[in-house]
């Protein structure tokens, strides 16, 4: 395989930046261009729902690298100009401003777009949280005593509910699951998380989907649930998932189905790769298509992509991993926590809220969860065996 003369990275994200850094670290000296939809330099997203939203951090602290470090990469950053089209055969990308960028190798790292409720664009006081600007807009709307309804009981919605509650907001968390993050954690840890939220003042209205918004004088006034109930609100946060940002690839010649579909080398077509939340690749160990929405995968997959661009020809076969911080709970998950797995505490205790739980299927360890025991959970990741996993987003 010949070394590409130039590389175009579409997405100035954690995955995009990690791709560039890995290329340079491994000695690549060709031309590198990074195309970003936002005007901001690459920043970290996990702090947005926690430290940046709470005001503990200003946005600059979430920036991934200082300017001099970015300059040393010798990459051309084109920011604030989203990609709107691609010709995979020509490896060319067209932008909103009309630029046409071509390269011998292209990396797609465009991440996700938040899902929305019908009509929310017509109402003020309704927020999503994906970008720095989203976070600052929500932060400005959250005052002590304000009624906030968070629509979405997954990791992002649960983190936002915890942060806003700590900021003094009166928070109601709603979603279709029986407990927060039930699909990610299974009943044992999810029920404990529900207990924690309730103790800290979050009202849980779970088990029903939100079907719409109620407005008054152009501003959100509530969230309507499937049973007809309306949860009153001064502020609404819609956080019930996100879709891979692949609309711009329509007609490109690439296969997009819940992400950019790739082989085990994260290759979508000859000379075209995908990394991070947008990539759905063939995991050879699991023998399944997998897409992971988490920060760790964004970096690790980017490194794998860089290696394969440079000729490594290695499959990307990680053990899924993610973490979340909510109130005083630091939760780390390795492997796959299927809801039907047999769960047992193997270190610490539930009563102390400091424990490691193992998840088994057919007698084999398929996942490990650490609650305020990150080191001990990490040590048990070696016990995890490879099992088929469901195709999807969260690990």
C-alpha cells in the first residue's frame, strides 16, 4: 500500500484531532487538512454536561489542545464551514461555502446530531446539548428554582439532570425506561442510580415516552407524555439520543445505516475511513457491526484509523468502555452489560455505594461495572470474554 500524499479529516472533533495526532506521531509528513462545522477549535464533549454546564469550567478549559500544540501538528484547520456533500469515488468533499477539498485519504469524524421533538424550533426555552454553544445557552437559562424537564433517561439526560439539580434547578427526568440508564446498566445499577437521583431532589417520571411540547406565548411551558399528562416546565432539555451525522453523505456512494458502515479496518471505501460516534464497523471478535458513542472509543478508533491509513492493516477490536459522573457517583463500564445478564457484586458493597459488579451470560463474564471503584473495575476487565453484541450506539 502506498503512503497517501494528503489526508482530509472531516470533523474537528476528538476523533478528528486524535487521527491527526496519531498520523504525526507515527511519522506521517504529508499534507493534512481538518474541516470543522463549528467555529471552535477541537474541544472535549464530556465536560459539557458537567463542569461547563455547572459553570465550574469556562469553555476554554474544555479545549483539547493549546494553540501552539495545534500549530505543531502542521495541519490546516478550516472551521465554521460544514461539509454538505461527498463524492466517494473522487474522495472529494464539498462545503457550505462552496469549497471542494480532495485528498488521497479521507477520514469521516462528523459525530452525532441530537434528536429533537416536533415543534421545538418554534419555542424558546427548549435546549439540546451537543456543542459548547448549546451548553452556554442552557447554562444561561438555568437559575435556582427554575423548573427543568429533561427528556431522556440515558447517560446524557441523566448527567444533565444531576448537574442542573446541583445548580438549584427543580428537575424532572422523564423517559421510557424503568430507571435511568436501565438499558446501559441493567436493573441493579440503574435502580441504585434512580435512588441516588431521587435522594438529590430529581423527580423521576419514567416508563413513558414524551410525545410533544406545550408552549405558551412562544416559550416552552411543559412536556406532554404518552398518557396525556403534562409535566410543567420553564426550561426543557431534549436529550433522548442522537443520530450519526451522515445526512451530508447522501448520494456519496458510501453505505450509511446507523452510521458510516465500515469493514474491520474502519474503512468505508478505498481510501475512506470513519472514526468515533459516526463509525459503524465490523468488530471481528464479536462478529457484528458495532457503533460506540463514547469519548474513549473516539480516541482509540482514531489511532486505529491512522495506523491503517499508514499501512498497518489491523482490525479494530476494542472491549467497549464508557464512564459517567453523576452527583458523587463515578461509574465505569467495561464490556457489554446486557439487561438479561446475571449480576453479582464481586468487590465492595451496594450499601457503601462503592462496588464492582460482574455481568455474566451463560456463565461467562461479559461486562464489569465499577461504582466509585474505577481501579478495581479496570483490573477485572481481563475476565471479560467476547460475546456477540447487539448492533447499536451505546456500548
